[in-house]
């Protein structure tokens, strides 16, 4: 099996509005890595999707809400959001996350 590696300079920055941007990194049908940068005060409104989501905080501070429970996390912290769970995010201090989804998020690809 061959590996797939993606150069950061070859990825496209997607403006999500409200102070958040993301880059879709390496992916295949089973898994997708995404880099997300947020300004202080940026929010991802509560939502759910069938994908299991794992996050790793590279920098900054964030408040995750998962099924009504809140977790404040900073650099080096990580977590898993089960598929189907209602979750949201608030950026407390500007920062960057790496999120991994399984299966991959078709809706994150440009059509």
C-alpha cells in the first residue's frame, strides 16, 4: 500500500467566517485530517454529524461542548467526539487545532 502525503503549501485555506479558517490536509475514504485556526471569540455552533472526530490542540484555548458538557482545553490537550453527538466550540484565546474525522468528510471537499 502506498502512502499519501500532502505538502502544506499545496492545500487551500477555506474561510469559514466569524474568525475561523480551515485547511483540508491528507485524506482518503476512511479518514481525513483538517487544520483549523480560530480568532478569539470565534464559535462553531452546536451541530452533529455521523463522523467520529478526534481533536488535538496545537495552540490557544478552546471550550468544547459535547452533549451539554463543557471542556476547556489548551495546547497539548486532545479529545474525541463520538459520531452523532451534539457538539460546538468557542475559541477563548487565538489558536490552532488539528481535527481528524472518520470516515472522511465529503462535505469539506470543494465541489
